[in-house]
């Protein structure tokens, strides 16, 4: 069913909060999914106008990535093996096409998506192939059933599988960092990219892709978490013996701190692995990593970028982690007992209400959906910024909520 009730928010005053170290959305903000999707649609059209500039054409190889500081225009990066975020903008366009049925948006989605095809034909650079190709081609195939898209995804999954080390039982996330990190490294973000392997195995690819994804999830479950079910960002292994050497951070505050987006990848990842395997070990684990995160959230349910930053409450929030978790919880709530289901659904609604409030919206000020995300704090980049993956998981979560309200499965296509 197509949404037909989207009314452009022309003229609506959308004030954006200026970051002061303490963002607080009212927990009482009412959730209006159609209104939130209309807001996203309006921001997408603003972005397309901005990308067009004064000409009639768009450079479809340049993908919106972030807006830092006072920037009011997207900083774009060229689609490239080293630019891990290139798939999110095409993915946003596909979701918006799903929400609106607007064929002009579909055409834009197709053009941005095809700029990434070369990545299916070159040796794997790192694990980010999943983010790059499944957010773009994966959503494209889901909505169009174009067999060419399916082949591109299978080829990419085969390429990602070349990074798997059977001695360790995980994918080598960052081949370029083996020396720097002291061995075979696997990062929590890599959990998300297993989805492309599962999908390819079900859609014409080899069954080895399923086996690799399951083994990666098992090995990660065993070594990548502390006893309280919070995760390290990076796990380092001996590439020959497969022994776990150490857990450490790369983008978090400290090796033993709880980096919010790392935990959000774990929540989303194990929920998805349960969906694909129906193995109750993974469901139990998804709930444990979720509860460890929910227990420590601030009042508005948008986490500080790292739960252990000593500057809290003056540390920046990470709207991207909130968007990832909101989307994951909308799926997870469908797999658990009624009491837990209610709790996860209520938490997701609270997250979406906060993100949809003026405290987190980019609004009039700039054409992203959300402000207040943190990319790589230790490197000093994308701190309290609008970042494209926050927008991707936000619109995904809105659509999941919309589907629930219309009594569809959250993974269905509208
Ligand atoms: N590397 C993925 C992230 O920043 O979460």
C-alpha cells in the first residue's frame, strides 16, 4: 500500500536546536509518523535541489555525507571503496520512494545506486561493503525486483566473504589496520554487514555465505562482549591460532567504555541474525545487549556518544545510535514475549519522538533530517554533526513504525 497522505511541510516553522552540550527533547513529544515522513520528504527535495545547484544535472557519484559545525550544505564524498557511507543516500532515496511512490525519486535512487556498482567488481577493501551495497542495491532490489541488482548483491557478498578467516571465525573488518591494531581485527559494525551474506545465500548465492555469517556472529558473541553485555568496538585475534588477543576501542572514549553506536550495531546485528537463523541463542543475546543499553539511557532516550565520557551531562549526544536502535527495537519487539515487546516498542517510540522533536531535527537550518550525531570523536571528526547514516536509520525506523501501525510486518514492502 502506498502512502498517499504525505503533505509537504511548506512553511512549517522547524526550529533547530543549537548545541549547548545538553540536548533535551520532551519525552512527551507526540509521535506523528506521517508528519515525520513528510518532513523527511521535504528535506530530501531540498537536498536534491542543493545537489542540482544552478544546473539541471547532478553528479551522481557524489554522496551527501555530513554537515559539521555551522555548515548548511551537505559535504559530499565521491563513491569510492574507502568512503564507507556511500550507500546511505541512495538507501534514503529508496525508502522515500517506498513512502511516497514518487517515481522521480525512484529515478534519482537508481542513478545514485548505479554509481556504486563498480564496488561489486573489485577486490574487497573492507567489511563496509555491506553498508555500501545492501543499503543501496538491497533496498533497490526489495522495491523493484530488478535481477541485475540481485546479481550485484551476490557478487558483492562473494567479495565480502573473501575477508573471512576460518581460523578465527570472523571477517577481517579492516585489512589495512592489521599491523596497527596488532592482528586480525573485527569491529562491532561488521555485524550489520552479515545481513547481505544471509540475503545472498537465500537469493541464489552460495550456502557458504550463510555459514560465514553464522560463525562470525557466534565468534563475536563469545569474545566481543564484557560480562555486562556491553561491547568493545574492536576485537583483535591471532590470525593463525584464532585466539582472542584483546578488546579495544577505535571510535569510543576508552577501551572499556560503552561507545553508543557500537552497542547500537550489536542490538541491530543480533536482532537481524535471530531473524535469519531463528536460533534462540541469538534472540536471548539480542535482548541482553539491548537491556544493557536501555538501562543506561538518559531521559530522552538519545544516548551520549559514549556512555562513559566523564563530561556527561555536557558530552555530545549521538542521534545516529538512537536511530539505529529505534529501528532495531521495532523489529525485536516482534520476536519476544508480550511484556518485553511492550517495553521495546515503548522505548522505540520514545526514541522516535525525541528524534522528531525540534531538539534533534535539522529543520529549516539545513536539509538533513537530524542533527546531533557523532562520527569519530577521538579523531575529532563529525562531532555533534548531521551525518547521513543517522538519517538512513531514522527513515528506516519511521517506515517500520508506519508498517506496524498498518498491521504489516516491519520488513514488508509498502
Ligand atoms: N564505522 C562505522 C561507525 O562509525 O559506526
